[in-house]
């Protein structure tokens, strides 16, 4: 099922032409209307009129979250405020919030792009969609809401939190599709189990999860516990919000809406493009945004592009699920460590639960990492020997993956705090 | 059908168009709107081969046309209805149309010219009525019909129109635009350049906004109509007074 097949299955050559046209128009507009970009282009001696091919993108300056903060609140808007119909701010996972605006057309495009993602994830107008993302300055709630409404689905704007009520509504309103963060989906699943509710009595069929990195094992867990098809979707408020990319039912990579976003993958240290298919930082340039266009925005999200054609028929490029953030990256004794690497190892070990926390301390000038992971009850109450074995296994695998040694601590189920929004995976106690 | 990349064009040392990239897909009505002097006519004339491009590439049905003569471009199936009609005043309506079908002789399809003529007369019954009249004696609206008819006689795959509404009474404009739509419905592809942005966007599928030789917006026509910049600049709506309470 496609929402806009003529765009999603567009011939690559035609897409490249469209991208070039839109990029040239976007550059002309930002140069004309946004003093920040004009100054930056002038400083780097970039003349938007000299822009000939998509490869010229590499000559353009990057835009970072700091640039957005420096221009707080409206400095990067490309249209007068009276043409802005909506204002959102970033969810502030990292530091101070940044402000973004939408014109009437931006909202329309946004709704359509989210509708694409929802359709790719199995949602149709016949579905009852429960949106358990926060409805606030955060783009998650409203973004998914408008997209689901665009499709014609029945939307329940329940917002996040109050898990017992979420479950009651899910039962009573016969929710068929759940939209939230993956960690919240797990919390809901566990709570359903605890409350002794028969999962088969629910009407849930699909889950569309995003706003934080998650793993394949976590997907399996959610799918098994909730008996749904779970897909991943991606977006960020600085670029638009949800709707940038989303998985189809193949569940193997997220289709990027390339007719609206131009993506690059760069090495976050050298800022040079990585070789095709290599992991690096995702950089996005908007092609159609009117109120808040961004040029080469550094997302800080780590992923790689997948070149293989998708059996679903979409011809848009796919990106691997986000593996983590460049600023999540911990430097432990000089080694770069991503929480997602740790998660992947934990998920591959039998007996662990998908809840963990990474604690970093500095003891006498030496960094020490302790991974706390929940284990199933049977193991926790089992003999010491088995526990010790499990710890050894995890330690071994972690040190071979990370090339540093870490401490591992098994904790009882429910010991690690559950988040209703984004899960807090790392506690860094180092005073650097 | 038509794909243009980084086209630069102008007159001698005066550069009017700067790196224009546009495309027209088969079966579309695409409009280019923009103020006087933005470069709209220059763009169409460059595509038609009447002005030599200074840089860039133009592909018509995957064939490079950047260095081709105007006759060759018409032969390939891309015709222009020029600004200000430019009908041959001392010739009759019928003669003007036959002249437009000249390329069919080159294509060895001269036996189809009569049928084409009937088709044009079917499309514009007024022209049939005035078949033997000199083109110079026609009204503005009739001349526009004749100019369109003359271009259609070449059996174009893509028909480009430069300001077909210029100087015409609103009712006639409506007729002309209804005809454009009909042409599309019958399978033609249209690239329409207009100052009358509202009328053009009303019938178009997609549009580009051209400003001082640069494309600054590409969107579907409906979205352009609701774009406030476009409304203020080209649709004659003064939003500042409208929003006052």
C-alpha cells in the first residue's frame, strides 16, 4: 500500500531532476530571505547561482543545532511570522530547545509525509490509531495526528502517560494501531501482562514507533508481547518532525522521503562523506519547506544508507534504523562507545530483559563503565553460579564488541526506571 | 518529456536566466509564473531554439535540443504559441493554419493535414466561420485561437504558450484557458507562461515561480495558490489589509 505512489515509486532519474530543481529554488529562497544563510554562504564564498548539481551540496556550509540556538527563537525563519501557522520546539533531548515554524503548505506536506509513513506501516482509514506521543511543543503527537487524520483513520489523541488509562482506552475503543516510543510500547506491554489482561482480547494490529533508537531484539519483544507488526519511523523537529523516513512492512530499513529531503552521510570527525553504505552521521537538507528550510542540518544521528532495492516497490533510498547519536557517544578511556553497541550485545544474550542503564564513573582518573541490566526472574532467583556465568558471558561479548572492559550488574525486573517518553539509558557521573 | 538543467540564457551579454532547472512530464500542464521581466518569455524562446542557450542542457524526450534549430525542435514535437499571437496578418485563417502544418509534409504525413485542419476547426468553430478571412482582421481572441491552432497543426507533443491571455477580455481568457485544459485532457502536454497567475494556476497541475531569472518555488498548483508570497506578489491580494482587524 502506498499513499503517494507516483512519488514513492518515482524513477530515480526523475527524482534526481526534481531534487535539483527544488534544491536550487530552496537555496535561492534562503539566500534571499534568511540573513544567517546569506552571511554564511558569503563567508564561504558560495554563490547559490553557481549551484549546478546535487554534488555541489558538498560546498555548502553545515547547519548545526547550535546555529538554531544562536538564532533563537525566529532567526532562521524564511517567511514573516504572519505566514507561520504553527510553532514547535525541539523535545530538548540535548540541551536548550530550538524553535521551528510551519507555513500552511508545510503543514499540508507534513501531513502527507506522515500519511506515507503510516500507510507503509500498515495503517489505513479503517484503523483506530491511538497516539501516545506527547501533544505539545514536541512534534511527535501533532505530526502523527495530522498524518493519521489525513489518511482518514479514527484518531485517539490520548497523548503520553497514564499507562493504565492507555490500556483501558485501548480495550474500550478497540485501538488497532499504537503510536509511541518503543520503550513506552514495552512498558504498556509489560503493564498489560501484569494486569492479567488477555492480549488476544485486544484489537491491536500495528505499532509505529519512533523518537528514540531501538533494536531488532526490542522489536521482536514488542511484536511478541503485543501481537502486532511493529515498524520504525524517523524524524526530527529541526527538519520537520516525524515523516522524514519510515519502514514498510518488510521491516528492514526506513524509506526516506527523498522528494522532500536530501540526505547525506558524513564522517562526524572529518565532515567528509563516507563511502556508500558506511555508517556515519545523517545530514539533511530540506527541499520543500517554506517557513523553516534547513541546509545540511547535522542530525547527530548515526545510520547508513542501504542501496539494495526494496521488494515493497518503493524506489526511495532506505536508511538503517538509527544506531545512536553522535553526542550519545561516550568516550571511555579514549575509546568511542555507543550505547546502541551495548544494547545490541545485551539483546543477543539469552535471559536479559530489554531494560538497561549504562553508568559511567571516574575513579582515580580512570573511567569505569557499569552496565546494569534487568534479567528474567528465573535467573535472578537462580543459583549464584548461573548468575556469575551470565555476567561472564555479557562481559566477554561487551569487551570484544567495545574493546574495553566493563562491569556488569544484574538487577531484578522493574529496578530500572521506566520512561513514558524517551528512555534515559546513560548516566554519566564523570565531572569532566 | 522536457528536462532542463542549469539553463542560462539571455541577450548578448545580458544574462536573463540563471541556472534554471525545470521539468515537464507527459500529460501535465505546467505553468511558470512571474512578474514582468522575470525571464518567462526568454525561457520559452530558449527552449524553442529562438534564443541560443549560453549554458546548461535541455532534453526533449531524452534527446538533447540545446543546439538544435527552431525548425528541428518543432519537427521533434515541441511548438511555441508566441507572445502577442504573431499571426500572419495578410494571409487567410486557413493559410495560417496550413502553414503551421508545414512540418507534417516533412514527416511525410501531408495526407493528415486536412484531418488536422478539421480537428482545429472542431476545437475553434469561430475559425471555421472565418476560414477565408484575413488573419489581420480578426479580433484579439480569435487571433489567439488562430495562433494556438497554428501551433497544433504541427501535431506537437509539447505545446508551449506565452501569455495567451494578454490583452484579452476576461470572458475570452476563460475560453482560451478552457481550451488549454481540453488539450491536456485529450493527451497534450502544456507548458504555460502567464502573468495572469491565478488563471494559470487554476488549470495547471504544477507550477514554478520565476523571479529575476531564478526559480524560487516549485510546487503543485494548488499549493502555489495558497502560498502567501505568491498571493501577495502575483495574485493581487493585499494580505496585510485583509489581516487587519
